[in-house]
C-alpha cells in the first residue's frame, strides 16, 4: 500500500456557520499543502424554508481571486442534523495548491436556514514544492512557482527559536 504514504483523507471545515438567507461567503482556511477535493459537505443546523443553491469556488488568493468549481443544492426538505454531501470526483478544478482555499456561497433564497460547510479530500506535498529541509540560510530556497494555480510561489525563511 505505498500509495497510502503519499496522502491521507482529511476534513477541512469552513471557519464559521453560514446563514443561507444572506448569501454570505464562508471559506476554509488556506492550506499549507496541496489538496485534492473528493467531496464537499453541508451540515444543516437550522432547516431552510426553501432550497438553496451553494456555489463552490477555489480561491487562488483567498478572498481576492476565485475560480468557480460548481454548485450543489441544499434541499428545502433538509432538517437540522442533516448532512448534505456532493462528490467532486471527475470535476476538472478540484485541486488546490498550498495557500489556496475553498469558499461556499448560498444564493440567499431561503428566509431561514443555517449550515456549516466542509471539504474532504487528500492532502499531499505538491511535486513542485521544493523538497529541501533545514533551518539554515545555506539550505533556503528563495522562490519556486506554485505548479497548480501559477498564483504565488513557495518561499522558505529561517525560523528563530525563542
């Protein structure tokens, strides 16, 4: 099972609950490694009174630059405690580079409804990420472009112990 050493299934949750009636954006925190999204989930805490279409975006620069991945629907029949799951296997834009995140935005149609969003996927060190270790100036790399998004780069600095 060598493939198990390269990645592991991990859940990453958005930072707060979302009122489905406001259309507010909720996002996961930016990741330290690359991540392939397997599925997204919505945990309903207050039942919506109407269906809500949730737009999922990959944010290459969190809060600034986004790419729409797709949508899923929280049905009007959802009740508190339900978990709505949508699989992203086969979707072309489900890979996140280090420093990127996923965001979730409701359409604002329901007048009630609250939920938490999350993604489940595989985290791994990107093949393009420099593979050096060490905490001395001699071992630092200065600038290596991120392979997947092309937005930003990897940089290494020295950590000073307190």
